[in-house]
C-alpha cells in the first residue's frame, strides 16, 4: 500500500526538526535563497528587456527628432532632481516615509511642466512627442540598470546591508522588477502624450498636474 510520508509524519515525535533551520517547532519556513535568486534572475531579464527597448526607441527617434530625445532626457533629470530635493528637504521634519511621498508628489507635479516646456522648445507633433517619451525612458532605463546591478550584488553580499536587502525582497520591498519596468514604460508614454497634448492645448497643464500626482501616488500604492 502506498502511504503519504508527509501526512503520516509525527511532528511531535522526538527528533523531528525543520528541514530549513533544524527547529523542533512547527512553523512556516521561507526559501530565502530561492526567492532571492528568482528576484535576481527577474532583474537580469527585465534589465535586458529594458535595454533592448531603450536602444530601439533611441535609434528610431534619432532618425527624425534628436533634439526631442534631449528634451525628454533633460525633463527626466529635472523631475527626478526636484523629487530628490523634496525628499532631502523634508526628511528631517516629516520622517523618511513621509518625505518619500512628498518627493513623489513633487516629481509628479513637475512632469507636466517639463512636458509643456519640451513642447514649447521642440514642437508637439506626434513624432516629436514619441521621441521625447523615448528620451524620458532612455534616461530612466540607464538609472534603473545601474540601480539593479547594485542591488543584485548587495543581495549576495555577506553583510548587514545584504541581509537587510534580502529581507526586503522576501517581503516584496522593493516590488517586482516587472512592475517597475511597466511603470517606466507607462510614465514615458504619459510624458510623450503630455508633450503632444500640451503642444495643442497649453492650458491643459493645470488639470494635468493634479492628475499626474494622483497617478504617481496610485502607482506607489499598487506597488506595495
């Protein structure tokens, strides 16, 4: 007769222990190494996909609107700098968690403004808007590639920071690399869309600022 050993195992019997940590007590054990290795593989895969998309967009956009690519890159740098500045300025007064939210709001509020500036500078034809969005994605992709390389190395480091990073991955902080790639594509597409729209209707800047803030906060909530 075939028996199920896992079902018939007496966990209260002397000598029983957890296969992961040798504890005699019943508990749920996470496969830390498996989860971390899977996360690192996901970062590698998304890094390759992100790089291929960035190169393809940049090469194609260079053919018709190289200046718009520059506008997109500069816009990303400005929005990111404003967000980081807001985090730095508010961290001591409001705490780390709240300062990150403030930085997210500040960066999101600036995005439509930089889109309007880009449309004013290089034009707002669909081709220019796509090229500007490509520049935004290119800048973001480069920074995320460097960030993921640093995190990948940290996850296998035998240090206190490495252990903290591994614990973060176990509890989905940071979130999935695929979700990060999706938001990068979405934000670049939005930037290109806003460049086109604001070139046609500059007054749309006023409702777009709060809309972008709501979208950014929603993305943070969804990523948790």
